[in-house]
């Protein structure tokens, strides 16, 4: 185990940000930490990285018992913060020289690492520009580069792709995969389940300060394999239709978002035909799929809610 925590508790006033959190990250893997806003992801990262102290519990960082004062441990740790934390008035290159220097990289080695890291995040052509002139995606890439310039063994990324264009997003995801091929271990935090599903070797799902499930994608999905998920798009959506779906025998949850409904039924309910019939009584159906559960379904089944607020329906 390169990093992890055991029964970690952290309170802020009367908010229990971490409620007996336990998980482990093994060398060479990408552990995806998935959870909605306020789940406690950043607090996990801050306590793991030793930026704040846990109230209780045990933390392992880089194979050792974590010690907030052990600077040597931090030399092998890279941290990509949720907010972009680069210097606006320094050029991309100067930012990298600064952060590399902080971690004790010097001379030719520093020059070489600055060059390599800029190449790695695709910013070589912008080395002499200040980040104030960058797009959001480029700023995020520079933010990642600053955490990589000292070649950390263990990299923690806190929602590195929030609010960026799809091109920068896929660039970042590809880079992350390349990093692990070069031997870096990664803790990757996101509330985009598609990202976590695409890159993580194992997944930890958090909600309200608690780990509610963990395992490989297959393991998580097989936990809810007995449930059926039907997605249906109708021409004439209404709240009343959601209620009609809810009334079908065996239906557990119905999510309604615009013209789309997601209907989760219990084991062996075989509700495809019933759902279709109910929908057709109220208008035409433009699409219907009964598909393999995704991480989103795992989350929905475990918590009764969607992962991201903006997707939540009535
Ligand atoms: N410094 C703090 N002081 C008070 N409350 C805090 C502090 N940091 C976090 N919290 C609270 O702890 C809980 C967990 O917050 P945290 O930032 O860890 O969530 P998160 O999963 O990172 O969310 P997001 O996806 O929005 O970044 C929230 O209720 C938050 O309001
Ligand atoms: Mg956060």
C-alpha cells in the first residue's frame, strides 16, 4: 500500500466532513475517488497530503505513517489542487521553475524537467506566456504540470477537469494514463463518473463523509446487477408520467430529467414492456434502452440520488 487511511474522522464545527473513512491505494494503480459536491473528497486529500490534521484515525503516505512535519515524504508527492494555484504574473516556464525549485530540483535537471513537463501537458509553445492569457483548459494543464515537475511517485488530482473544454479534458485523461505507464501512482478525484469509469483501476465512492462502496468497476456493478435500469425518452413528458412509472410493481426509483426518465426496478421485475406501455398511453416514445448498469446507477441505487446536482430531475 502506497497510501491510504483507516477510520479517519474529521470535523469542521458540527459538520462531519469525514466519518470513519478507510481505503487503500496500491502502487501503480489509479484509484478513482468519486462523490457529489460536499462528499468529503477534498478533505480526504487534505488529510492524506498532510495539509490538515485528522481528528482521529491512521493515515499512510508513501508507504509510511503520515507525519505532517516530514518534508522528505512530501518530495515524492504531487498535488493538483481543485482551484488553479499558479502565479498569474509568472510565465508558464517560470511557474514550473518555481515549483520545481520548491521541491529541491535544481540546475540542468530542473531545466530538463521544465521542458519535459511543458511538453507532457502540451504547453511547450506557450512557455513564455503568462497564464492570465491562457484558456481555462490551458490553466488547468499548467496547474497539473506544476504538480509533476519534480517527478512525484504519487500524484493526487482534485477534480482536474472541472469546467474545461472536451479537448483539454481528453488531453488530461490521456496524460494521466501515460503517467501510470511510467510508474506513477494516482489518486484521481472527480464527480464525473464517466472519467472515473474510463481510467480508474479501482473506485471508492463517497457520500456525506462516508465511503459507501469500493472495488473495481465490475465488482461495483455486479453489486447491483440484479437491478434493471430502463432509460426512456418520451415526446410528452410530465411529472404525472414519472408517478405512473413509480406505481409499476417492482420499480424502486424514477429519475426524471426533461424528456428522459431513468427507471430502476428490483431483481427480475422484467418491466421493459410495462414501462413501454405506460409511456405509450401518454404519447409517443422516441427512445428506450434497458442497459448494463453504470457507475451512475451504482450511485443512484446506493444513495437514491444523482451524482451531480445539475443532472437531478424532479
Ligand atoms: N475548512 C472548512 N471549514 C468548514 N467546513 C468545511 C471545510 N472544508 C470542508 N468543509 C465541509 O466539509 C464537507 C466536505 O467538503 P469537501 O470540500 O471535502 O467536499 P468535496 O467532496 O471536495 O466537494 P466538491 O466536489 O464540492 O469539491 C462539506 O460539508 C464542506 O462544507
Ligand atoms: Mg472538493
